[in-house]
C-alpha cells in the first residue's frame, strides 16, 4: 500500500513538473514573439514618421510650385521658358544596339555551341 502511494505521488510530481516545463517553454516562445512584434512596431512607427515628414514637405506651397515648374514647364509672370535642345543620343544608342545585336541563327548557334 505504501508503494502505491509513493508511485502515485511520483507520477503526480512528474505530471506537475512536465506541465511546469511546458508552461515555461510557451512563455519563452511568447516572449520571442512579443520582441519580434515590438521590432516590427518600431519599424512601422519609423516609416509612419518618414511618411508624415514627406507629406508635410509635399503640402508645402514652395514644393508644389517647384514641381509645377519642373514637370509642367510653368513660369512666373515676366519669366521666359528656355528649352535647351539635347543631342540626338537616341540615334547613337540605336546604332550601337543594332551593331551589337546578333542575328537569330548566331544566337541559336551560340546557344547549342555547334
């Protein structure tokens, strides 16, 4: 009878110890999960600050005026818009591309290395 009571107590203590270890393991995992989400929250808050600063910069009337001048080629009264002609660099790049472009049969030959 004494041995049965000792066995029951040992089984009970093993059960309690197993549950205690399992609880510690789950708390440790949740701590890691919490630190991961805290880091993500910090990144999102930094992104939010950056976007708010960008929004305040964009809402500035001077920025709007500068963008209108650059993108729409607008000028103030009394100013003149001067357009400087660019060299025909497109023709040069097209010629270079055509000279370096290989014919299809040469590409097939290089692919299969005949």
